[in-house]
C-alpha cells in the first residue's frame, strides 16, 4: 500500500499535484509541467527569488525515491519543497500581509516576463509565510509563455489581491470575511457595489474595478475568440509589464486608516498592573525556558509581547488575534525587526477558520494544520466565556484537544475587565468561576504551576495535558 | 492618448450596459481591459484593432459580425 497522501486542495491545475510522503512535501509533475519546470529552473529570476526567500526552495527528486503504487498518477517527475512551519490562508492575513503578498506576486510576474515566463494564475493561496516574509510556493504556476498572450492571471489577481485591498483601504471594510466567504476572492461587481461614487476618482477604481466589471458583463455572450484576436493584433509583454508596474505602484501606495481598534492599545492603556505584567513575562519566560518547543500558539496575542518571549525557545510561533489592527502592527514590527519564526494571523477563537472549498477539504481548519506543543491563552478566557458565550468546560476541552502544554491566565470576577464585560449582560455565567475553572482544567491537565499575580485578580497556570487512552 | 481611449471605451461600455446578463466569460472582458492599462503598447494594439473593432468587442453580444482581419 502506498503511504502517499494527495493534498486534497491541490487539484485545479491538472498538470501537477502536491502530495505528502514520509513527513515531507512533494509535487508530482506530468510531462508538460516537467518541461515548464526545466525552463523555470534555468532562469536567473528563479535563482534570485529562491535565494532571497521569495520562492520556496525546491529540489527535483528521483522518481524511484518515492514508493508510488499503481494507483498513483504516472508522474514524469517529482519535486520536493521545503516544508513551512505553518500553512495559512488569505482570510487569516492582515492588510499589510495581503499587500506584501500582492507585491511579491507582481514582482514575480514582472521578473518572469523578462525571461519569457508567465504565470498561469494569480491565486493568493499560492503564497505562504516564513515568519513575516511571504514566499511563493506553487512553482507549477510558471509556464513558458508565447508572445501575444495576455496576462492570464490578471482577473484573478484583482479578485484575490487588488479588490480586497481596495475595499479595506477606501471603505474600511475588512476583506477577511469576504475571502473566507468565497474561495475565488471578490468579484469586480461586488467590489464596485461596495465603493461609493467619490471612490471612482481614487486610484485603480475606474479601470480595474468599474471598467472590468462592465467589460465582463458586456462581453458575456460573445462568440469571438478574444485571445486569438488580441494575439493577432500584437498584444505583447510590454502591455503586461506596464499594467503590472502600475498595479505595483497603486498597491504600494494604498493606506488603510482604521478607526481605533479594541486591542491594539490594550497594553498601553494600563489594563495591566505594571508588576502583573512583569510577573507574567517571568512566568511565561520560565515555561519557555523549561524545554525546547517545536510549534507554539499564542492565542489572543495582541501585539505579541509573549509570542516574542516564547519565540526565543520555540522553532516557530503562530501569534493569533481577532483584532485586524493588532495583527497588522505586529506584522509590521516583526518585518522591521527581521524576526523569522513568528507568524501573525487573524483568528477569532470562538469562530476559528473552518474546512472550506471543494468537498470541504480544499482549505483546512486551523486545528488541522499542525499540532502545537505549547499553547498560550493569556487574558483570553473572559472574552471567550463571557464575551463569546462559550461554556467554560467546552473551552478548556478545546484547549486540551489542541494537544500541547498550556499556559493560561484566569481572570477573576473581581478584575475590572470582567466587571466591564458583565456590565450590560445578564450574568448567566455561573461557570465563570475560579473553582469551576480549576476543576475543569484539572480534569484534563496536570497543573504544573499556579501563581496568582500581584493585583490579586489574575492567576497564571502552567498545565500539561493528561494522556487519555485515545491520544 | 490614454485618457482619450479610456473615455471612448467608457462610452461604449455605457452604451452596451443594457445587454442580457448571462454566463460570465472568465476573462474576455478582463483581457480587453488590459489593453487600456498597458500604456503606450496597449494603446498601439487598440489602434491596430481599430476603434470600431475594439468597440464591437465590447458590444459583441448585440452585433455578431463576421470575422475580419485587424486593420493593418
């Protein structure tokens, strides 16, 4: 029996497919894709981008090194890709992250064009992250273009990068729910409907949004072969380059000016007693130093103070928060500092990223993308149980199901934040109680350390999961 | 030149807006828009196609013409 697992989300391009074997990630290529790979790997831009981290390091492997079974597709060649610490999707990225991913996509289009290579698509899912650096992973997107062809991925680029960025920059509408709601991104028509009349005068709207929406509509029942017509008329690569260069300038110049966010000034606003903050840092620092960690999650990371502490001892950290602006700030800071092992992501723990797409297997839920061996849940539980109405026992069970050790902060009912959360609600949170919490925690974890903070309203716990027969 | 072509195309798009909304061709409209965004090289192709032809491409669901060679 073959122990090769096909990636269920890799099926759109029939010339190549991602599969897993022996904990490694491979891409099978058919004859066509093999020729394209040979052309790509001989180019200068491919070497440059691979060296600088813009394209995933990839090596061709002998077909005989993989124990294919007769039921596996008859690949002409196999590539092995460097494995990334954590897979993420555009609906988990902040504005600045999608912007940088878009700029990398355009840089690749422009650089490839100079060497006669095109990109057959422009999906945002072709980009992933190494810490705070975007990396292009779908090397099978590149193909040797014939002169006269338009930019095949232009429309998809608009749907997956440009329109989401425009609505957030011009309308302050977060793109993440739209991207999560539609695997193909945002249609021109939808984008247009979201913009106001005065936005028509702003960069990119008239041509990329309005004209494209109308042209698509007007052209829907043509019998003409536009591609052939354009090729005959001499469509050349200078057209693509001019468009891509202008798109690059447009996207680089976009600004998202959000209204004040809930959390990004949380630490600055003094919700924490200064001595509490120092004690918390020490507590997390001690756990971090207790052993080496492979993958740590910091859920409700805010601006990443504790993610950074953990990152000193963890191979990689995924820093998650539901606040768009906090993640944007964290991303920009990590990028400026050159931190390579913290990936900031937007995630609402009470509504985490689900399985999506074809057969609900194309995009994986957050908990299926790598098991953390350490989970931080600091100043989070009151938001989940009281703010999010999640029963205490279910939340603790969810944390247990993640499988890793846990550092959790319990915020007591006397804490000003809890008082604020309860102010306008009927208090039906009998389970929001220190004793209940400790009981639920102790039934699933061994409490290794418990430390009340100086303020007296917060308690830190370090807990190790109790093995069950199932795990 | 660029602005003039943009205005003309806008005009023809407006004219053709009343057409029936059927299955969306995934890129024909987008391919034509690329010409407008392609600077001087794009404008040259528009000229080569000829204004009438370019306009017809946007209105093609109404006016089915026999294939004609691009103006040389």
